[in-house]
């Protein structure tokens, strides 16, 4: 509790300051994650004095200027390979002490790792960026970090924290210690930043709650439709001709139905809906397989569900389709919608409520991204929806990996009260080590 209170006070002093840095400590002076976190409240780049030979002040300032101009919550630190920065915990500790949602990248000695809050960048996207930063053998810190930042900035959601102001980039050795600014101006400025951050967080929570309720209506319809499909199938495990494969398909369908209901009841955020619709997609394929076995027909190919309405079940082929005012693209279709298109008709598209009345889901905006993402998977969906209202929010690499719900994310002040399990990428998930490899060690660097 004492450590957290000290960090918070440092943040208050930093937030209220214009740009007053104290002199850098001697090269041999020890620092730690708390020092890094304090500097991050004033700017996006921190270079420990003992690592200044890796990244010069001019290079650090140029990197900081690039990040600040992009207005993205990206934090970069260059640290010595020292006991002050334990390699198995430094990244997560720095994130906790900084208390601001974002993407954090650390060059530790000759190694590199990064992690991010999932609202800013998905775990998979961070892993890809981290692997790319280490690929090709040893490189200088300036080359590695500049490349990483260039690749990461276009993918990040959210905006930079409000505390990054003034003309200091927070990059050189001069930013190695927390600002020491005592007085009413500093406290008043910090209070203003705190108030704004609270309002931003409250607005985001309200937006997510509203989005979840809109999604709940659509998902409940999907769950009901799946239950009705189970009833129509009228399969009894002991019926004549039933075999173990049929019973397995039926059990899988029932499990999907129960899982979807339980997951929707437990959903607290829009992105939680993805696993609900993913379960329904899996259940519908199981029922399609069961129907084929009972009818003595070939088993269906495992394909995405029908693009126009996932409730139609697995698609049977790809068909060219052009949305109004858009460009042609190939989409997976069920047999019935394929026949309608062949006859020059319109497919039976799924509609949802919008402020303009009932519209096809692909014209309903990003709130339905998690719903569609669970059915189609992140890598497939942006291509299907290119040029549509929903697709415009889903074309970034960050969505392609996890389909996070959009909104005012990143740069939010959380203090230490953030979910560590929601912060990942790079080497996290394999023991918390740097490098992303199975041994949790550092990889790459020069």
C-alpha cells in the first residue's frame, strides 16, 4: 500500500507540472520500475541513465515526438540488464505502477518484450509485433524500437494520456527521475487530470453497458433460434439407427446451447459476446453433421456460417456479392441464399435495430463487431465487410486478431486496479518471460 501511494503521489506531481525535470542521476545510480512508471506519466519514452549508450537523447526525443504526434498510448523504455529490473516481472510491474492502459515495450539489456491491455491491442497482435521486432538477428536499440513503433502505431486503439503535455518528450536521460513539483498549481492540475480521467472512464463504462444491451437482444434471438432447431431435429439418442457418431454430434450441439446461454448470462462487456456466438457456430455445425448422418448424406465441410445470416447454418459455397455502393467480394453463403443470388434475387440478410430502423447487421456500425466476430473469426470478417459501415471499424490489424469493441480506450488511468490477465502479448502466457519463446528468455537485440 505504501508503494502504491508513493507512485500515485509521483503521478500527481508529474501531471500537474509544465516541464520541470531535475538533473539525471549518476550512471551507476540504481533505479527501478517505479522510476520508469513516474517518467511515463510525463512522456512516452524513458531511457535509464545506465542504458544511455543504447539510445541517445536525440534518438529518444525523436521517438517520443513520433508517438506523441500519433496521439497513441504507446510507452517505450530502454533499461539495463540489472537486478533492479527483474526480467520475469518488469513489464507487468511497470504497467501496474504507471496505471495507464496502453502498449508497453521494453528493451532490457539486449532483449526485448512488449505487452498491452486488450482494449488497446490484442495479445496476438502484440505477439506478432514482438516477434517481428526480434526477427532477423541482432540490431541496435534505435533500429529495433523505431521499427516497432512504426509498425505498432497504426494498429493501436485509443489515445495518449492527458498527462503528456509540454515540450518534453520524456525520452532522454534527463527524464530519468520523477518531476519534483510541489505547490497548489501542481495539485490543482493533477486534480483536473484525475477528474477528466474519471469522466472518460465513466463514459466508456456507460457506452459498453449500452452496447452490451443492444447485443443481448440479438444474441438472445440467436440462442432461441438454435434451441428451436434442436427441437425440430427431434433426435433421441436411443432411436433406431442412432450410432455413437450421431450421439456425439447431438451432445456437442446440446453443450453448445448450454454454453451459449451460460456465457451470455455471465457477459459483462461487449467483447464477451464473441465466445457466445462462437459456441453457437460450433453447435450449428454439429447439428448439420447430425442431420447428414441421419439422412445418409455426405458430411458437411467445415466452413464459415452463412454471411447473410449465421442462423442459416454452415455455408455450402462462396458467392460474389456487392453491397449497395460497395465493391464485389466473395462471401460464404448457405444453399438457400445461394439460390436466391443465382436467380437475381436478394439474400435473406439478418437485420438488427439501429437509430434508422431495422438494417442489415453489416450496416449497423461497430457495436455488432463482437457478435459477428464470434461467428466468422477476426481474420475473415474484415475482408467480408470491406466498404460497409461495420467493416470500416474492423479493418485494422488489432481487430483482425481479437475483434475488440471500439470506443474511447487507451490512455485511461487505472492505477494498479487493472486486470493483469487482460494485459498480454509477447512473452506473456508462457511464464511471463521476455522473448515469447518457450523458455521465457530474452531474444534478439544487439
